[in-house]
C-alpha cells in the first residue's frame, strides 16, 4: 500500500510532519480540525512538501526521521537544497571543535 510523508506549515509558523496512505484525505482532515492536536490548534495549515513511497511503513519511517530534524534542515528539504542536508546533520557539539 502506497504511503506519503508530508510537511505542513501551520498558522503560527510551526511545521508538522506526518505520514498517511491518502494524502488528499489527510490534508482535508487537518483543515477540518480532525487531524493531530498540533494542527488543530494552528489552523489553517498549508502543504509545503511531500514524498511518495511504495509502502506506508517506509513513509512512517521517513516521518520519524524528519521529525527529529532541526527547523533549518527541514527548510532545506522543503526548498530542495539536499546538498545542505549533510552539513545540517552535524551536532552542535561537533561544530565547536
């Protein structure tokens, strides 16, 4: 079953990262306040980015990966600047050396 990982921009400027098997339906749920608690309180939301996977478990894995990223790293992904991702993956403690 196909799956999607997606990033939404909330009305307060925060990002929400999720995964689903039906992207269109899930976006509608978020807009109607039937989505996650985070988006319910920050309507409206705008779809900024998504990736399609052949299986939902792959999309879910990617969701969990991206959720752990910094805002800057998510923005690089959204903007298609994949060349910046490795540099943004470095931990702050590694940059102080």
